C-alpha cells in the first residue's frame, strides 16, 4: 500500500466512523526530536501515540498501540499473543505495512495483523498519530478510540484482557 493510500484509508476511517478529528500538515516527522519540536511550534496538546510493529516467534506480526513514552512490556504482549514478540526490523515493517520507519500508521494495516491496544490510552483527553504520510498528524479524543477500532477489519486486543473486541 502506498503512503497516500494509507492516508486515504485513515481519512475514510474518520469519515465512516464520524469521529471528529483535527489534522495538521507540516514537515515530515520521522523521529522524536522533530515530533517534540513541531509539538512546541504548533501548540499541540494531544498525547502522542506509538505504534510498535512486532514480529512473533512464528513469523506472524502484530502492532502495539500505546503512548509514545511507554515501553514494550513483552510479558503483557505474550499473555495476549501466546508467544514472545520482538520489535520488527524497519525493512520488514515497511515491506509488510507500506509505512515508513518512525511513522507507522495504526489504522490502515492488512486485516490479518492484530492490534494490541494499551488501555491507558483511554484515559488521555486527546491522542495523535501519523496517518501514513509523515507530513500529516491527526488528533482525536481518546474516548473515541474504541469507535475507530470497531471499524477496522483487524482483530483488536486490549492489553490485560484475554478476548478480542
């Protein structure tokens, strides 16, 4: 999938779900330093998310959606997936998702890739993420995260729960 197709899929997701959001176009964000600088310059108040693309021992993949400052808790992820994950290489992630390193889009993945979601995100007033194109940022209210996830074809697992949603 091209970066433009990822962006279009995100935009369509927000339209389909009727979740209000904000969008900003800016210089590409591919690292934390640029993200922090633009957040200051543009006055962003939304909490930044992190999309970690994971590889499991059996060669399957999953995506962990969490807060930017959270660390990968392999025990929690293993409790959901049944196997220990590792962070995927940039090359493999790009080949599977079409995303650029540092700008993994959590809402436009192939349907076979499960999403593992940190429930701490629900406590955030607003969340922001990269919708495929690294020169765009979207933000939405954290309470709408379940509404967006319900529109996706991917299996969704909340960390700390055993069943999919």
